C-alpha cells in the first residue's frame, strides 16, 4: 500500500466516499469500546457527513487510492457533534472571543489507523481555527478517539450519553499552546 495523498478540503463530491469511510471507521475501530447495538445505533443516529462543514470550507480529507484514508474538520458553528441526520435547521456561528471552536467528525479507515493521520488533520484544523481568532477547541470524543485527543492535549470535561445510548466525552484544550 502506498502512502496517502496530501490533505485537501472536502468537496460535495466526497460525500459518497465519506459515507464509506465513516462506516468502515466506526465498524472497524469501535468494537471493544461499544457494543454491536451501540455501533449500529451510532451509525444510524449520529455518525455521518456534516455537509455544513464542507460548505463552510472547514472539513478536510486525506485521499488514498480510490477512497479516503481519513477525514476531519473544525467548525465555527455551535453544533458539537453529529452528521446531517442529527442536526436541526439552526446552527449559529460561535463568538471566537468567548467560545471554543469545534473539532468535528474525525474518522480514519482502519487500514490507515495509527499512522499519524488524525494528528495531521488536527494540526491543520487547529491552525485554521487559530487563524480565525479562536483560542480554544472543544469536541465530543467517542471512546475510541479519547487516546488520540488526550495525546493532543485535550482534557476531559464530562461524559454524557448521546443518541442511541452511546457514551461520549466532551473535551477541551487551548490552541495557544503548541501541539504536544
């Protein structure tokens, strides 16, 4: 397997490949953290492309071959997690002076896991959010994602149960500090 292509902004044409990536990522990396029922419920109710991120120009993909190795983004909008199927009509902009930007929808194909792609995406997102005036980042981590986010300097704020009985953890970090 050759290396992935460089990170680029996602386009609407990437949505079918994003559906495939998300399905592979969730099914391949969630066992041991979630039950089969939670995985299926998450895929149905939470995980999916958020096309607003693509429209905002804040969602990135790492192509590999005919598909995607990884994807992830950041947002200047209030939504903290979830794909299009979870969102309501109103998704107002955040105030970068008072509110943290969001890290959103990170997915890695299991064949590409643990090769630094998540960190590359995070670095790209943190730079863009900082350039937009944000000084903090917040995210809702799935259980398989917590080790990556801890390594990136995020601290756990609270564990909650998302739609479909899925435990997730809200995390935050400053983007003034350099990435660990």
